[in-house]
C-alpha cells in the first residue's frame, strides 16, 4: 500500500549538507561571486575562468541558481542576483567573511577539490558508492558492502515502488528492471500485472539480497504467491553484458550514477533490447529544463556528485538521450514522492518500404 505521507523532508534535510558545501566552496575556494561581480558571463566563459569541466559545472551552477544566488539574464549569461551580490567583496554589507567561518571545514575543502578535479583529487579516495567501470571494481561485488549499500537504499525503494507501479503501464509482457537492487519495483509491478514476467538485473551479491526481499515480500502479500515463478534473477553488468529483450525496461535511479557520455551509451543499449512498441521508463529526480533548480534536486545532484560518477539530469537532457537512442519521448510524466518522478520513451515498429 503506497504511503500517503511524502517522506521528502527527510531526504531533503539529509542532502542539504552537500548544498552548504557547494555554496561555501563557491564563495571562498572557486571565487564564483568575485568572478561574476563585474559583469555577467556566459556559461562556457565562466567554466573556463573557474577551471570547471562539464559535470561539476552542471552540479554547481544549477545549485547556486536554485539557492537564489545566481540567475540567467536575457542573453543566457549567468549573473549575480541581488542576494548573491552580497557574497562579493564589493558589496556593502558583504557576508563573505561570515560564510567564510566554515571555509576550512574538511567537507568544504574536499568539495572544492572534487569540483576542480571532477571527482576525488586522488584516485584512491573512497566515495564512489554504487558504480563499476574499467577504472575500478564495484563495491557491489563485495558481499558485505553490497549488503550495507543495498539495504541502505531499501527503505527508499519500499516507499517509492508501489507508487511507481501504479503509474507504469499495465502489460502482460516482460519487464526488465536494470540495476534493480532489492527488487521492490519489480515485485510491486508484477503484483499489478498477473500475466507478466520480469528479469531483475544486478550484481550477484545484490541479487542475493533481492531473493531475500522477494521471500519477505511474498509473506507480506498473500496475492504474490506466483511471483517466484515469474521473476528471474540475472547477474550481469548493464554496460557490457548482453541484456534480455523486454516490453518495458525500468531504469530506476540508474542514469544519475554516470556521466553524460555513459548515459547516452546506456540509453542506446536499453533501446536495442526493447521489443517493437516497447517503452523505456526512467524513475529519478529531475532538474528543471532551464538547469536552475529545483533546490531539493540540486541538493541531490550534489550528493550524487560526491558518491557516484554522475549527477542529476533534466527531463530535457533525458529526452535528448532517448532521441539519440532512437526512442520517441512520451508526453506523460508522473510525480511519485521524495522529489522523484517518471518519464518514458517509446520504441516504434520499424517500417519497411
């Protein structure tokens, strides 16, 4: 049964620490406000002056806009707001020194380093929580770490899965849940689609926890008696391994773990395994298309920047990913809870002359 109370206040307050680090680092370590004080600058020129690559810039600037410190002018340049002006030295009064009371906080210093280096300054620094690539193994391949991280995310999934399942299409075909974690999204969807089947793809250590979750889920839901026969646990790497074909592919909190180039690759891989008329559904927290907020999502993006190789993306950015993969973005979009929502793209049948 979906929760009627949105637990967003909990996640918002938990993530706000990353936003504070961004602001203080921007004032005292990157000199964003002093750089913009004389006149507005284009995004590319500001990035060049500050020495920021694309990902940290798209974490920092949307956050400062969402805080009301920066805004875009009519020519699309970034400028200080009336409030933001008081974080420059020329303002009277200025709050630079007040904000600077925390400038030597270790978290602030590390945030500044991560912004300038697009990640940890030293490659051996821990903090990439959930992802695997050619540079490093996944913590999810370590049974103890996999259990700790997967169970840490379980409560969130348990809240959101029944809501998302209500919005996802009713279908008698096959669902592929990529990086499905505990499996709650799959199990809730299968409850509502009694003729359907599903594949849950994740790392082997994670799937062991998903199997435990399924057993518990079936005990709590007597109507779920057929689920163990209708769900397949598939160990694999979504970036490299062959994916099974599906009518619906669910990517819940997946893309935000990766930089944009990997996201485009994932979108293509997902589109390729969709059957004709199949749909890709993305459940995530979305930035505004103008990349200027909202604040809860820019806070989340800062947290993602800290613990993964990704960030939050806008619906517009996801539409571009879908279109580049040959999918048609659908007009439907749904809000779930905790600042998350659902969007989708469709694979149309190929027509031959």
